[in-house]
C-alpha cells in the first residue's frame, strides 16, 4: 500500500478533520457511480479502493494515538497548564506534569527546555530546545528560545574565558621572560639581574 498521506494528498501533521475533508473531496471526484459505463470506471473503482484503505489506516492510527495518550486528553490543555506553571515559577510542578506525558513531541521538548533553563540547567535546556527546534523549525517561539539560550551561553563563556584569558596572557609573559633569562644565563648573559 502506498503512503496513505500521499494517497489523500495531505501532510503527515494533518488533523482528523483535515483527513476527513481530503477524503470527502477525493471520494466525490473518483466515486465510480459518476462514470456509468465509461471505461474509466475501472480506474475510478481502483482509486476509490485506495482512498478507502488510506482513510481507514489514518483514522485507525489517529484513534490509537488518542487512546494511548489518555492522560493528555487534549495535549493543548495540558501544555497550557504547564505553560502557566512555568510563568508562575512552579518549575517542579511543570516538570512533573511533563514527565507524565508519554508523547515527546516538539512542544514537550520546548517546555522541558524552558523548565531546565529557568532552573539554570543550561546544557540540558539547550538539548531540549534544540530537539524542539529540529522537530519544528518553523516555530518562531522555539527558534527565539534557542537563540536566547545560545546568546546567554556565549556571553557567559566570553566573560569566563575572557577574564581567564587575560590572566593567562600575563602568566605567559612572565613565563616567557623567565625562559629568556635562563637562555641568556646559559649563554653567559643576563636578561634579568637578580640583585
């Protein structure tokens, strides 16, 4: 059997209603009764069989997904509750709710990333936000959060390594002078007098 999404001409993210609508439109177009004794009737019957199989497979898949995620009922409702928890600073409550959701979609990864970022766990936050963005690169909110975290990490690293680096520069200068003095003394000279 061909990919049912291709048969119905829809995206893999299509909702049940979009699946039904696409099926209805194509069924009107290819229903064999429209063709009477026309030689195309056989092709229409074959196309109709293919449409029915695709529709049944996708609707069964959607039903299985819905029953498997009974906690979520409506993922959007759960996600909205979790967003409210994050906005209110109830990060542990948000994290606990997220851990009870079995589907690890882009929104789940984004929200877990926001929880970790607010807890100061930047490495794991970066991993979750990167996953959310890679799953849905067209989501502006995911992209902005990921860029914010990247910039925050970059500023931190520049501050940390910048101050450490300037210390290393003066340390390098001292080490270079000591080495040069030793070399000069080995050759009978003296770069730095010890008096």
